[in-house]
C-alpha cells in the first residue's frame, strides 16, 4: 500500500514548498540546509542536512579522549540531536533530540557554565529530563554559523567542572568548527 501525503506543484522556477506541518515535525527552520538526492527507483529524497553530522565519527573519537582526560561526560550535538557521547552511558543521550532551551543557547551562541539550581542552568534533552548537577555548553561556530555545541556534564557534586573544563570545551568547539571549514 502506498502512503498518501500532501501534494504540491513545482513552480516555474523549479521550487516546491515543504508544508509547514512537515517542517514543524522535522524541526526544519528557515535557512536550514536540505540535502537532495535520488534513489534507483527515481524517487527524489529530501533530507535535513547536518554539517556537523559529517564529523560524527571524528567527534566520537574526540569526546572519548576528552571524557577520559576530564573525568566527566562529554557530548557533541548538531542543532537537533546529540551525535557523540562519552563518559556517560550513550543510551541516555546519543541520538536524542535537544531541548528548546539548548537549541536557543546554540542559536544565541551562549557559553554556559552552570550548576543545577542556578539561573543559567538549562535542560539538555527534548524530553526535559536532566539528571546532571553541572554543565558546560560551548557553541560550535563554522563559517559564521552556529552549527552545534560541545557539552560537558557532571552527574554528581564530586566531579567539579569549572574554568579548566570550560577552556577545554572552547578548544573543542573551535577545533570542530575549523574542521568543518577545512
């Protein structure tokens, strides 16, 4: 059985409008890049493009090393989901959608160093669950665009995250941003 969807016509310039309902569900915002390709059956496939997603295996190696050295959870995300995790169970975060507060922090290019209960402390996951006692969020900038973030998380009060960890996050974010440009 064939799925029925919304039908749109292509205009004289070859454009097609992606319906608002689909953009909302897939979290596609104005200006977001879309990858267009075809399959062997002649179908045209539109896929939301994540520039940092291309670096996911590289980002995973980076977070593995950083988590081992820093002794806390380390993640890398694009603007929609967590793409690399180390130092905490991957099933908790990997592939999970970002909370709106984190999306806004990335879009606003905010740098966050906060403990649970502080005003700057934000939620990381879309479901609003946040079992962390401390967090550092550093936006990844590539060619002037905010494309994701490096996130350091502390699960307990014993693991202190502070200025040294924040500098490590800044280094990681700048490095990943430069990798995207190169």
